[in-house]
């Protein structure tokens, strides 16, 4: 690129950086347990990026109507996770009865053996006020979906809560959104009521508080975490003392998966946007899109494998949200590498996915 931009503030040559990192310290390459791959043109470009950084298998939350081109681009190296059809014009339908039909189609037609429970407070902006049958993570329609998933021999992924910064600025009315701690009351009930394995995305939704996560994992043996949401994870894990964060990964080495939360869509390859998705504006050319995808893998591998310390190359809007006088649109946090041992990385990158998730997809 000719100048720094949001996905490459440091003007890195990501191809050279991938070569410098070398093959990942994991037999057979990294398994990305958490992504959102879409796009007939974007998916092959994503394939280039993941291969550069040693990702050999991708689990993706692709909207059901958009599965065929992703399957065509990634072949046997892709697995699908059931999600609602976000593009459905009626959000009331897509998150209730239609989601049940979609789960069954994902399982029957595309071999999905995991379904997503999306429980961000943002859901309250998508459905009518007072939709108590849907809002909470353990509400009626969530339970209906999980019961169906259990009958189809599926495990679960869950998005619970959001960054502390969002609860301080966006979800700061507890009468509407509840407190952050409240989000976990229903999750605990669901973990007890549905005994299949669960993966709580984005380091369980609370990378800011490793002590809380330690207690949650101790209390619920069927719970696991992933490292997805690159900007959030880099920002918050880097704020902990290295010994504390690395110690957490070492203690729970059998219960954490690698995930990127990469989102790819064809609108990222052009200045002409066909959707209102905020993800469409992350890049405007194929060259930018490739850098965008590479940036997430570079940041996560650097965070987990090395003891590098310096500014993240990825702009983080949460900084401006919390302190607009100090930060701007291109501000980024410090990335402080954890330098995890090779055996811990092997579990994180591949062993846990093969041992826990793989057998479900072989059923």
C-alpha cells in the first residue's frame, strides 16, 4: 500500500512477515475455529491469506444462502457452523422459527455439527421492544434452538457479552441491556441444561477479567474459549502482565481454541458497495482485502507466539470511543506478545480442535 491505513498502520509487508514467522508450531497447520467467510471473489482471496499464515482448516459462520461459493473455494478444508440468516428481511422471523429451519438445513445439507447462540446486547436493536422470548441467552427461542441442535448431534458456540468499553459507552443503560455480569447468569444455566461442548467466543466475552474466566471454566467443564475478535483480544490480553496472561493459557491449554473472527465479503474488494454492512467498508480493493485478512492472522500469531512489544498494526475504534480527546480513527493499542511455549501452542492451534470439535463433525 502507498500509505498506512486501518489494517496496516505500520506499512508491513504481510507476505514477508508471514515468511519471517515461518510455519506455525503445530502439526498440519492452524485450525481457525471462528470465522465468517462469504463471497465468491473474497473467499479465494481469504484462502491466499490463510495459507500464507499456515491456517489449514477453517470453521466458518457463513449465512446459509451464501454457503455454495465458500464451499467451492475452500473445498475439504472448510467446516460450517449454523447461524441465522442475517440478510433475511424480517429479523423477527430469522431469529425465531426460520433459525430452526436453517439449523436443520446446515446439519442435513452441509454437515454442520455446531450452532451459534448469538447473545450480544446488540440483539435488542434488531427485534421489537419486549421480545422476552428471544432477548436473553436462556430465553424460549434460544432453548428451542439448542434442543433442536442437541437432537441433531450438534455442539454450541456462543457470543455472550461484549467488550467492557461497549458496556461503558454503548450498552450503558442497564435497564435496557443489563449489566455485563448479568449476561453470564443465563449462560451458566444453559451450560448446565445443555451438556454438549460449548465454545464461548472472544475469550468468553471477558478477556478483561481472566480471574472471572478462570472461575467460569472451573465451574463448567463443558465450556471452552476461543481467541476470536482480533482487535479486542490483542488490546485486552496485552494489558495483562505477560506472566498472568501466559499462565492462563498454560493452565487452560486443553480448553482454548484459536479463532480469528475474520469476516470476508465481496464488497471489500470494490469501492462500489452493495450492502449496508459495516464490514463492507473495511477495504476497497483486492489488494486491501488481502492485507485486511493477513493483518488478523499476523496480529494473533505475533501475540501468541512471540514476545514482540509495539503498536498493533490494526486501528482499534474502541480507543477513540473511550477517550476521543486522546485517540483518533487510526489509533491502535500496544501488542505485547505472550511467547507461549510450543506445546501450549500445539494444543491451542490444532490439538484441541481435533480432539474436541473434530469428532462431532465426523458423526
